[in-house]
C-alpha cells in the first residue's frame, strides 16, 4: 500500500491478519498525537494509523505560528516512541504495507484532520493548481504564484513561498481577511499583495482574470500571468464517520460537513427524528473537531484523553468536568464561533436536540464561487475523478423533465427550488469516498440553493407538486 495523501491511496493487500488495541487513533496530526501521548500517561497503549506526515500540515512552512507556545516538532518527536504505523483505515479494516488487518478496538479516535481542496471557478480544470500541503512538501522557487485563502494557513503558505523567492499574490473572496489576529502578528513580514473581495472570472493561456468588488459603480478587473495557483482552503475529512454510519451536516463556520459531537469530542448518534440521543465509542479531535488553532487542538486532545480515561475508571469525572469548563472558557474568549458551533452540534439548534443545517447559499463555500449558473458547466465538483457540473446538471434536467436548468435565488422562484429533484451522490472508490461526496455536495448546494445533505441522504418530501 502506498498513500500520497489521505485522499490518494493505492491499496494492494495480499495478506490478512488481526489487530487488537484498546485505543485506535486514525490520523497522525497534532490532535491525534497529543491524545495518544496523554492516554499513555493513563496506561493505555494506543495504536496510531496515519497517512501523509506525522504532525500534518502544522509541520510545514517556515512562517511564524499564532500559538508559539505549542512545540509541534517536540510533540512529533515524542510520538515516534508510540506504536505508529503508516496505513489507511476504511472504517473496518486497516491497510498497511501489503496486509489487510481486521481491527478490534475499545475506543476509536478520529484525528484525520483537514484536506486542502481545489478552488473552483470557470475553466479551473485548465489552471495549474496544487493544494498548499502538497506544495510546501516540495516548494517551488522563482514562480509567479497565487495563494488562495487568507486564514492563518493561507497566510503562512504565502509567506513561506515568498521567502523561497517566489513572486506571490494572496487572494480571497471574503470581504475581509479571515484571520485578522494572525495577520496583525506577521504583517510586518508581508511584502506581497493581499487582495480580498475577489471573484475569479477564469483562466486562459496562462492568464488568471479576476474581479475585485470595490463597492463602487464599477468593479476592478485584473489579469495576472501566473505559473501556479495554491489552494489553502481546508475541508474537514469526514470519510470515516460517513463509513461508520454517522451523518454529517454542513457548518458554515467551518465551510465543511461535520458529524454531530459533544464539546468533549464524542460523536453522537441520532434517532429517527434527527435528535442527538447519546454518545458512542468514537471521538473526534484535531481539525475534525474544528479547533484550528494549535493551542485549541492540544487542549481539546488532552481533554478527550482524560474523558476516555474517566469512562474506564482511570480518572475522576470531576477532573474531566473541570478541564471541560476551562476549555469552554478558552473557546468563549479566543474562538467564540467554535464555542457556539460546538453547542449547536451537541445540543441542537436552540436546544431542540436537532441541528438545523443551513442552506449553503446563505454562506457560500469559500473554495468555490461563480457569478452565474451559465459559467459553471465545466466546473469540476469531484477532484478525484473529474466529474463536472455539466454531468450533474444533465441528470437534474432529466429527473425534473426540464429543458434547461437556470436557477436564480429570487422570491418568485422559491417554489421551483423547493420542488427541484436533486440526485444523490454515489461515488465509488477509495479516493472518491474520501473527499468527493462532501466537496461535491457543498458545491451543488451553493449552485442550486439546496442543503448539502440532500445530495448525500436524499431530499425530504416537500409540500409542493412536481416540476414540469
């Protein structure tokens, strides 16, 4: 077995074996490593299975980090003393080397992190584009590079590439920088343009055309000759939760699909009405939890380890409650959006027990933007197999018996949107199942003003008649 990344694995197992462990940790990112080290203090012998890099994207680049008190290199060095193996977990089996292991565990921690995903725009499939994590593992020099994304990760990526002698420009479709706190920390080191409120119009013959929304009568149109687009847009990778049967829902705060979970990280099961009805032996930490700052990742991973130990009688429940209270205080001060999201995922919207998934059109997925439906037929919605919007729109036309699909988000056409039949995504193959369904569901949700879950689990019965 060889894995270039969590979404690109070539599995060739010729042998079978069994593997038993008290705690299986899937993912070698910061959250998984910290949880494993903390569990070892309680006498556990966790097994870590990972693809990619130990420590994940936190180990890449030479730009300053926001949380300087977190020594990522030291954590990675300590983790090498643990039971760590390169491999892939598909929800049932571990594939490592040429062996497929039947795995049995008491607790399962998902620390599968985020995945850099391509940005989509007209002719994006023709543009030279790479994810930031892949780019920084073997960074170029002397190129004209556009970095997309003004989060800490995007700014760190851009700063690293500029320090290596590339001509860098950072773009984002957000009206404001997405991480102003980190920008203030490193702004004296930035000697490249940072442009927000950007709409990419297309790419042709080495030239990227984009529009900057100015708020004036006319927007600015820019053209740049570029060698490479680097996407620093990260989506949570919900592959294992989906394989295990946990439903995932769109979160506009994370621009991702994420399973319901408690503030500690325990994944929640749902009853037939969609209410959260209890916990499980499956937990989320690291980026899957949603804590994107390194210090939040470390604090939550330690809390999770303490909670697991309390379930097995190795720690007092009062100690867990105390650590949880400290963690929630940290979030309310440093990441209030995450605190609010965590409460909705655990307790439901307005305390109802049910999570109300927003329409993506309310807060478009920032990896993808298009100004008109007419411009998106060539947009690739599955980076793994090249499936384009043209193919999906043809299926929507067929299902709805339409001559053309031209949906505009207006009051007059609300009924049409409610009545619109949408196809369920049914990708096959390891790569496609890793990232394509949630990525495609978000893009389709934004394009057609539907909830992403409709494309994964089907659309509920509507009160309106069928389209004709």
